[in-house]
C-alpha cells in the first residue's frame, strides 16, 4: 500500500517544546534514588562484599545484593547466562554487584563508593583467540558460545575450478551506541499493588517477563511502560536498569529512579561485536564468482546477549548481495572478559559488509575489472539463490539500483579532488528464520476518534508516525482524529521488539490489517463511505 500523504511527526511538538517526559525526568515526593556498584576487575572471584561503612552513611536506605533477589537471578534474551547481581564471580569491568538506594542521587553515589569488594583475580581472557585454547574458562561450560555454518555447493571444487583465488583477512572493532539519552528507569507501586516501571526501552513485554522472574511474581503484577526514548540502536533491547529499579521498589515500597551517567553507560551497555574475518574468494576469467569461503571469529564479551544471532546473521550475509554457487561459511562466537556485545544496527551484517566489499574491490583490481561491473555481473536478482539456497522470488531491486548509479560511477573520473567508493549490502528485515509476529488494536471511541493501541517502541525512528499515516490512508482521516496508545504492557499487546528494522514492515502491516477490518465494519454499518 503506497502512503501518499506527508504529515508532521506525531511526537515532534512534544520534543521541541520540552513537554516530552523521558525516564530520567520523573519525580515524586519522597522518591529514592539508586546507584549500581560495579566491578573494577575484568575477571575475579568475589571473596567478600563489605557494606558496613556504606550502610552507616546518613541517607542510605538500603543496599541490595544477590541475596536480596526473591526469584531468578539469571537473565538473557536468548541464553540466560547473566546475573542481575554477581554472586561469587565477576567477568567484566562494570559488572553489577550491588544497588545502593538513598534519599537522593548524591547520597546514593557516595554510598556506592563506600561499598568495599574484596577480589581474587583470575587470568583475563582478552580476545577470542586466547579463549579458543586457554584452560581458563569465562563460563563453566567453556569459552565457545556457538558455532554456525552456511554450506552451499562444493567449496573445494569451486575454488579448484577458479581462475583466480584471493585470500584476505579483516578485523572490525567494538562500537558503542552512544545514544543521546543514557539508560534510565523510574518505578513505583500503584494503587493495586502492581510494580510499575517506566523506562527507556525497545521491548516492554520482554522486560516484563524478566522482571517477573527476578521478583518471583506473576506477570500481571508487573507493568512496563516505555517513556519517551532518546535513541536505542539495539542497546536498549537487553535489560539495562529496569531490574535494579524493580528490585529497589520491591524492597523499599517507595518510588525509585535510576539513571546512568555517560561513564556508567559506556561501562555497562552492550557494544557492537568485533569480528575477525578471513575471506577466500574464487573467480572466473569472465568475472563471475565461483566460490566464497569465510571464517568468522567473534567476541561476544562476558555474556551471550545477542551473540548467537550475530554469529548466525554474519554467516548468512557473508557473501553479500551476490549469487555464488559454492559457499562455505563458519562463524564462531567466543566468551571473553571484554565488554558484553549485543544488538547494534545490523546484528553482524555491517561487519561482514565491510569485509565482503573490500574483498570485491581487491578481486576487481586483481582481475583488472571495473568494481561496478563485477558487482553487476554477480548481483542477486529475481529467481537467484542466496548462500542459504533461499530463492528470491520478488522485490529484488539490486540490479535496478546498480543501473541507477551507473552514470554517476562513470562520471567519477572527470571529477577531480573527489573520492568515490562503491559499497553494496543486503539485509534481512526482522527476526532471522523464526516467527516474527506483531499485533495492533484499533477501536472507535465514543467521541468519534480512532484509537490505536500498539506495543511497538518508538525510539526516534518514526514508527509511531508511520502507523498514524497508515490509518489516515486507509480510513481517509486526519492525524488529529487519531489517539495513540504507546508501548505499555497493560494497554498494548506484544508487538515484538523494536529491532532489525522490523516495526514499519511488520507492525505496520498489523496496523494496516486492523485498519482494513475497522473500515469494513464501519462501511457495513453505513458509518463510513466505501
């Protein structure tokens, strides 16, 4: 369905006038503030946690450790290998050990500095190559998190039949999301005894599940509301401060705010995975790719987070948007004592895109071929098979895109003092090979407004505005006639995470289908013209 109308962003006025309320802005009389005590060692056993001096500080109300957790301490989006609060071991600098709750933020920070932790250092596993062979394990089951492979055709025959074989190695590094708004959460107990957490997040329903497990409470006793969120890029998919806010509220029975400063955010937030990538590319004299062999070694840091997804996606996308008859890719992800790596814009695809496009340029140079021409020669098109042997039946625009830029590429030689580069990639929208549902509810209010309940988290990318545009297009109404109920586990159904560029395509489709059903209902009852 084409969207023909342009509208003002639905959150623009609130944001530019300062009316938008971010999680760190919440305030209530009598509220408390929490600060997280973090490990100063990358790998160590905890011998002792001394709280006495901190507890003696006037204004410190409570200090929470793993012993104060009434439910499950372990969490994780895929693999539940990470403790909310360390028990007897820390695995990276910045790992949470305790939460100090005080009457104001300054007192809580001062109290956190007074918590004394006695460590016994363990050998540090600083990169995945050490992790491969070291007798020291970051986790009890070894240092290998996962091993993913993609196989198509016969790689050895493909390389043997190639006229040229090019082998190169590439390395990418960590990257922090550095969103404008650092992680923050505010919590309280409502009039029905329910724990309410308002946070900067990308997935309210997942976080309700984890907090219910943490506190050993039914999910209907927990409510998660997304506050206005100042960026995420994947970094607010994992649990950030929500668990610590919930635990503090649970024990103190008072409203609690935890907001990280930039240093704390850098220490604790997940990063983009660094990958070590070795490419072996076979090519024929006519410029057609005959074989691509790729070995990927990834560093997921101290805990799994989205490491398995990154290993899988990097393997699936390693050949780029090109048709290759013979493929062998193996992607291994290792634990280290480095910062935790998780979701960040692309789940491993940008890393391999840097590598496969560098490789294409090198191959073109070795074969004395034009970089545009070699890409056009091997481009995926309708009917082609990807490296996983998925047939692309429709909607493949790569050839058309290359044709569109061809004049610009040819003109580059006449433009002095200008650098020109050509890079291509493809990317799978949404979850990788697993169900990818979303839900939306639309109703007609007594005042004649259209009310949309949608659990998709708006983090600045504009999804709320897109949903409103879709409804306006289907029902032929104005944005002012739409009431938007945003991500709230009590008021909206699970629309899945705001990740992998999925909300416009998937939740947008749910909104469209709901709008169509409402239109049919209204037309049938002659409340709307067909």
